[in-house]
């Protein structure tokens, strides 16, 4: 027994007609009005999306800084009109205790606020390893991380703490839940600089010890690598090649930090003539103002500024 289907309502029939019309399109055909109309509408949607992303306004940021980082802060502000440089009066009482004052404090209400800090003085706190070898050693990195974790929560949520090239990756887990650690790196600046060198295809990356290899080899894995180790013989430390070959290569040594500088005092600028007797270049970032002041305009040192990288990180 056949059962007749009930008549469709006009609105439902219209929807079916529209769906049938849609499924009859031939998206890979260059002919046909429907396909052209479909492609045109999709192009309009894509163009509208591109326009919306292009006109997305930059985040307005008030950038404060300490005395040591003033020069770097000025460079960062020059990178974007969205970054407004603000100052702090770093005063002290007669007994030397800090007496700080922020001019026009009411003017930062409703704004994104950033403070450019420096931990290079009085000691390079973040570059000290957190392992303890003797009873009485203090894990300074963990202590500093706990201090920074008590930064007050901002109006929009946890405060972001942006750190460039933290000494050991596991230190990211030292921070508490009150802040949002964000980790950036200066390695892209180095890679861009290496691409500008002649014979850039003949560059090999050398790591002076396993610590430097563990820290940076994944970011430089498309380069041939040379790994060394340091052997102690009495009061001397001898660097030997553990794996890799430097024959006929331009060797770029990448280390995780330069602390005392003892490893580099034997080298001089080679003046482009005798690379086996010196260094053609010594690249460092301007993250440590005291170091930059000491080596600025001295060969073979060249400064890779973090200003553009920090300005981009402020838009996260």
C-alpha cells in the first residue's frame, strides 16, 4: 500500500530548492554562471576577511623602563607609533632606600602597561644555574621566579612576563600561576645576520659544550653542527671537538651565555685575514646594557638589537 507524502510547506520547499541549487555547482569548471557567482561571493568574503585583519588596530602600550634599559626602551618606542614611552623618577631617600614616583599615574588607566626590566645588576641572576652542588648553595633562579610570580594580576587577567632566551628551558616551570610566562629568543636575529654573510651556505654552528647544544640546537638544526666538550687539566680547561668537522667551513660558535669572558679573551679581531687567529664577528644582543656599553664600537663585537622583537612581543 503506497502512502502519499504530505505536501511540503512553502518555506521548506524553498530551502530544498536552494540546497539543490547549491549542490549542483561545479566549482572546478570555468564555465557556468553559478560557479562564477559562487567564486565571486567567496572572493568577496576572502577580501572582506583580509581587509578586517589588515585594519586591526595595534595595541596601545605605555612602556616604562629602568635606568639601565633607557636606550633600549627608546629603540623599542621608535619601532611603533602604538608604543608610548613613559618614565619613572628613580629617587632615593637620604638613607638610600628607594623613593619612586610615576608622573601622571592617572594617565595610564585603561592602557596596556609594560615595564622593561634588567636583572644584570648587581649580579646576572637569571643566568645562574639553579642546580645545587654543595649544601648551602642557593638556587637563585627559583628564588627570583617566586618573586616575579607575585606580580599583581592586571585588569585583564594574569600579567605576561616576557623573557628572552631564558638560561634553561626547565626554568619556565619555576613560575607560579599568578603570571603568564612568555618566552622569546634572539636566535632569529642571529639567523638573519648569518644569511647576510658571504658564503652563508658554508656556515657550520659550533657548540662549546653540551649545555649550549641542548639549549639551541633545535633552533639551528638546518645548519651542520659541531659539538665540543671542555676537559679540565689542572687549572686549565681545554675545549675539544666531540663530533662534527670544521674543515673548510665558516664556524659560528653559539653559547648559552658569556659570563666571565675567560673563554674569549684569547681571541682578537682577525681583520678579515687570519680567521684561525681571531674572530671576524662577535654578536651579542642588547639585553644586558652594561655589557653593551663595554663592547660598543669595539671590534669584533656587533650588537643585534632586540628592539623590533620586543615591540612585536608587546602586541601578543
